[in-house]
C-alpha cells in the first residue's frame, strides 16, 4: 500500500502529499500513476509528479466520508461521487476499491482518492515496449471485502458496474449510518454479498423517498446487468431525486373519504352553478377550489345531480398536479 507524507514543494511553494512505495515502483504504483494522470476532474485527486518509488499528489484537507448525513447533504455528495466515477469510467478506468475511506469530504465537496487497484482499459495498460502484461491473476480477490461486488467476491472480472455496486454500498451507509451487509466472519460476509438483500432503507430511515430506496436497490443488484449501466445515468437520477420530483412515487389511494384525508375539514359549497369540465352527464367530475389549497394538490369531487351530502359519489379523489411536495 505504501505510506503517505505531507510535504512542501519548494519549487512551487505548495503543500503536497507524497505516497511512497515500500519497494521500487511496483506495478500497482505504476497503475495508480497512469490512472490518476489521465483524469482531470474537480472531485478526483490531482497527480502532480511521479518518481521511481513515489507519487506527488494534491494535498487535500478533509475528513473521510461518514454517515448518516441529512438527506440533502447525502444526495449532494453522492452526486459528486457519481460524477467522479463517470469521469474515470469514460477514461476506461474502473476504481475497484471505492469505499468511504477513499473519499474525503472538503469544504468544496468530495475528493476521490487511491486508484491503486484501478483496472485500466487495454490502451492504458500497454507498456512502452508494446507488451501487454496482466496486472492481476484470474480468480484473485482484490479490494476491501465490505465494499466488494459479487463478481469481485467470486474472483471474476470487474467492470464499471462493479464500482456502481460499491457506490450503492457507500450511499446506503451514508443514508442509514450502517453497512448494507455485515457478518461476524469473512465467509459470512461473502455469503451475504452473494445471496442476501440488504434491509430496505425506508425501514431504517422512514423519511427517505421511495425513489431513492429503489435507486440504491438497483445499484446493489446481484447481476451486473440489473444495475445502473453507467455512473452518468445514476448521477442524473440522484439529481432528479434531489429536486423533489420523487414525490410522484408516493402511494396515493385512488378514492378516499374527504374526512380521512382532512379530518374536521368543512368545505363551503361554491355559489351558483359550477362550470362543467370536458365530460358531461351524471357523475361528471367538477373541480372545486378550497379556501386553502395544499401545494401540489388539486382535489376533484365527482358528484351526481347536484351535491347531495348522502350521495355515495360524495368522495374526495385527488391527484398530483405538480411534482414538488412541500
């Protein structure tokens, strides 16, 4: 893994972080150098220089990511992580070791660190003598067990969707404050990752929007084909949820009593004839304005021949007019 030191660059007068290898530039450090050098993103640690057995990187003042966090803050940071992953995946780089310890939270947002286990695309993995060298053996398990995808646990080849599974584990922990999978032994933990489903987030944090629960569940699908197929789509979904549009996922009944929705509410009958809507005939719905109006809701009252209080049609039905729940 190597050791990291805080140092000063005397030429440019800046504070940097130096990561030193225990041996003379191993393949893992060479891999990390290539991975980080090819990336330029505000939420990915910048590589300044490379030596025979060390890397000079951007020094970052921050703290490791840790949950639980308020919903808005969690979504903001999660979107930044997804954006950093998208930048890496578009360069043909799979991180393979995404975990809270490799994510620092700064005043400007998150910084994604440690591409030491990164899997590079073939174009990035070719040496100067044009010989392609395998960086890992088939069947070798790489990464941090608590944040591995099922295919990594089985020693199969990892791809960007493996990072999306790890991202789901990180986001789950960020929201719930607990890991999605836990066991007393490594064998039990591996079995849980391969076969078990984590507890729904809504059972741990009831205020989490159902859309966000489904988004995390899709990240944690056992089959890579069932997960989000790109970090860009995942980032867009998180940003959509953050705007409040996930209110459309609320399970609203089709027809309920007005007293069960608004206990004690007395709505005065509108004076005069109520203009009909596009439908006509008995039972046609008329829209009535309330003295006060819940934001985002229009109440529709079906009626038959007037507005008899005893009519079985005197039921309130409601639907979402706009998408923001406030």
